[in-house]
C-alpha cells in the first residue's frame, strides 16, 4: 500500500485494541491487555501504549513485524511478543503471534481484537 490507500488504512486504526488469549506456559501475560492508540505514527504505522502499564509497554511496527516491547525500544525491530506481518493494523492479521523465551515460541491462541470483537471480550470480563 502507498499514498491514499495507505492513508485510508491507517485512518481505520482502532482507538484501542487488545492482545488477548493464553500464551504457552502463560509467558509474558503481563505484556498483554488493552492498548490505546497514540497520536504519533512509528515507522509510518499506528502505535499503541498498554493501558494499564506502569512500565511503558508499547506496541509498534518495525521491519516486517508488529512488536510488543519496552517504550525504550520504540520503533526498533525487537520486542517480547511479535507478529511477523506487514499489515498496517495488527487486528487485521491472520498470522500467528509469537512470544520470546530464549527463542520465538508460537502462541496460537493469542489474538488481537478491535471494534465489536473487543467490546464482546470486555463484556465477558
């Protein structure tokens, strides 16, 4: 995507998204939850801050991946949780997320929600 098509896709980015679901051995569950969209784009993509984080956990795109990582690493191609997909919005991906535990471990039940799917998940909580 480029130009107007890219701008239109970025404009569709939800004001909040959530990474939900179990990870293998519950790894990195403290890095998951509801993320709020920031005004600033990072590497030309939307970026997000974990809503309940006191430690600066963020979500951004770098290289060919979406990353959940420390605010200090914002914009870099690194993080604790990763989605290898060049999609403009992480909730639109159908690729499986992975978590870091000395190597990347597939987290097949982890998913990114937005809109109605997010509202339904919040209502269950």
